[in-house]
């Protein structure tokens, strides 16, 4: 098959219809060709209807047969000279077109190279962002629950505003302030408040923004950051999660001389090196102070270390008042009561609590947020959302009820346990039921008697199952895990074992604010290990017997509480206390939830411990049993 091609003029004029030579011969034989024009190897013509055609014909040296056929049929035609037939023009075209193509490629290449150079030049520049003046500012009035930390940082702002007051007394402005504490306690919020109050240039960056895969980039970014801050002095620099770049040197692989260490070395020099750095204050935040390099923590670099911890009851009330501003609240909402019911909550937890309550109120088509919404939100934050679609058989539901009531009765009757706040057999999160105990006040120390009562309370669910059903289930797995961990800590960490004595056995490597143990060094003998195992077993058995004795003596009360719990599904503190005192409570009718999805296959703990964030003493803080 022949492929037709068009000259440049025909490309501009789309009128002629391309045909092949065989079609031209047919039209010539039928004398349907008029106004023929031969231009090189192109033959243009019209048919009798005036439709224009064009075709490729043999080159000029081989056109004799084609011309003879036209003459034989009496077809009129003429020759025209192609504008590209000149040798000079053809030569120029053959040279200029490729050359122009190469020029275009070269220009594109140079443009890409220039862009690459600009990117390479900017690669070592700091990624710190300067606070936008038009963004709504956070002030110290928006920060609550951390009065001591706020006071320390207000003084830093005063340094920047009125430095002469301190210089006149011979005082020096601190070069660095390190904010440390658990996640969600307000470290970044405090930094934002400083930025809003100081009235000086404020640069903020994350510790991970310094380190790249290319050697030298992190150090270059540190230099550029401090150069920019010095050019705008007095100024503030805030580095969030500084542990990403300030980790202790020599602790990594590759000989201990990696890109991160070079970045840290440059940061140390900029904070307190040979060159003066007056007028620039560095503020950093971390929840991993244990991994920071000692050279970074010394005075002259971070002169102040401000601990931002979980708030106490008064702090929680102040935080709740901040988050409740501007919300339509019902008259029954009591921030003081909410603060007492949320021990161990961080500022972020409280903010989430208020938001969940507002969402629940909107879901219920209410115009105000009621106290009941906050109560449900507390359960939602601690134990997870209610799972109405989970279908539980009557036998399992009864077992869950006895399990939870076993926890509640043992915890209620032991002298050193926290009061029971709520008992429920409504599935929430991964738990089929839960017993919530809340302390009457914030606790920062835990005695041995309290820990032993806590162990007995954790074992109360397993004891109730064994006593009533002569059978045990997998629902107590989480209870046993927590009780064993508690007893092991008593024996190995706190010296609360008479057999082992006042010793700390085993060296743990963890984090004080994240509450997580990374590893443990075994620095004791096999004899001590055997004694530890025996002591743990002895304390666990003693706790089991204590729980068994309490439930045996109060079997009738346990049956009565379970009966009411199966009907009401949830018992508040007042109802549970009345039942324990022998009163009767009329059970409200319960509407069984409509199943929306099949139950997941597998073992589900009856009461899984929820993660509510870091606490002062994570293992022993009150929670859900």
C-alpha cells in the first residue's frame, strides 16, 4: 500500500483530497480529470464536479508512462515549478531545520540546569517559617493548667520587651529554654503563646527538617537559620521535637559520625560557640529528654528546663473553661465536676473531650451541650465508642456482668481502692464491658497497700467467673497481664518484696514521659530470678484469695447487682452504692440495639485497658478494669 504525503503548501491548505496513483489512472481512463497541474512528483487536479484531488506520481525522470497516458486520454495539464525545487533552498532547509532543533534542545537543557542549580543552592537553606503577622495570635490567656511553666515563659517575653530592667541588675538573658513533658500537655501551645506575646520575629521549625540524606545539608540549614535570626534580632527560634536532631552523639551506627551528628555539632556551636549570639533565644520542645546530648542540656545553651506535665484537678478545670468558651452550654454543665472525673487527662485529652461532647450534642439535634453529653464523651474517650452492633449471647452477657461486678465489689470493699464510678456491660472499643474507678483526688505516690488492693481488684473478675460458672474465660487476659506487670514492678523496681528486699532488680531503659520500656538489662543471678518468680506467684495468689474471700462473703449482693446490671446495662456510682447497701432499684426497660454488622470472630477481652495518654505514674493510675 502506498502512503501519500503532502508538501508544505498542501499542509496549510486542507482542500485537496489525497488519492493514490491507481485511483488517478481510473479517473484518467474515465476522463474525470480536468485542470491537471504537475509540480515535481505531485499531481493536482479536479474532477468534473469541481472536487480537488492530489496524488504522488513517479519522479520527473520516470513520468513518461504517466504523461503518455494523460496525452492518450486527452487530459489537459501543465507543469509548475515548486518553490522548494531550488538547490539552494533545499540545502538551507536541510541545514537550518536540524540546527534549529538542536538550538531548542540546548535552550531547554540550559533552563533545566539553571533550575537545578537554584534548587541546589536553596537545598542548604533553612526551612524555618516566620510567623505571619496576619494569622490570629495565641496569647497566654489561651493557656491554662500550667501556671508554673507559663510564669517561666512570661519572664522570657519580659526579657525581650524590657531587657534594660534585667541588664541593670547584671542579669543575662537566657539563651535557651527547653520544654519537656508528656505528649498533649501544651508545649507547642506555650511556644505559640510566646510568639503571640513577644512582639519580635518568631521562627519555627521541626527538628526533622534539619536532617537530610545529603551530608552537610543539616549543618548548613542550622547556620542559615541562626544567621536569619541574628539579622532580625531580638528574635525567637522554636524547634519542635528537638530529639530528632539532638540525640546523644555516638549512639548511632556507621561509626557515630553521621549527618545528624554534624547537624547537632553545628547547633551546639550556634547556641554557645566562639561568636556572640546575643538577642536570639532558642525555645525547644521534646518528650524524650533522656536521649538528648548532655552538651545540649548544659547551662549556656538551654539555661532553663520547664516541665509541662499533666494538669491537676484545678488545672483541668481551668483548661476546660478555656475550651468551653463560646459554646452553648446547658445550666447543668459543671466544669469542676468534669475536672474531678478526668484524672490523668492531658490538655489535648480535655480538648478532645469537649469536642466530642459538642459532636454528640449535634448528633442528637440539641441546641445546647448538656452534662450528659460530657459524661458520654468521657466514656468515649477512655473506653472507646459504644459498639451497638456487637451481638452478645445471653450466656456471654451474664458472664460479662459477673466479671465486671466482681471487679466492682472487690474494689469497693477494699480499704485502699478508688471508689467505683461506673459499671457497664455495653461494649466499647475492644472491651465487652468495663468498670471505671476514679480517685477522690489527684495522686502522685502509690503505697504498697494500694498496689496490693489494686491487684486483688484486677483479679476480681476472674474469681467471679470461677465462683459462679465453675469455668474461666479469655476475658480476664488483660486483667492478668496488668496484674502481673504490677506485681513485677513491686518486686523488681520498688523494693516492696520481703523476700527480695529493698533492691532494684534489672535495669530498664525507657522514657519517663512516654511511659514505655525499650529494653531491660538482666543484672541479677539465676537464684534471684527464681526468687522473683516465687515472690510474684505468692503475691498473685494472695490477691486471688483476698478477692475470693470478699466475693464469697458478698455472694448475695453480687447476684443482686448482676440482676440489675443485666436489665439496666449501666450502673452509675449512686446506683451501685445503693445496691451495695441493700436498697432495691427499679430497672428501666432496655431496648436492645438493632444489629448492624456481624460480630467479629476471635477472642475479645472483657475489659481492655484503654490508652488515655501518659500519666504521672502510668502503671498505677486509676482507669478501667
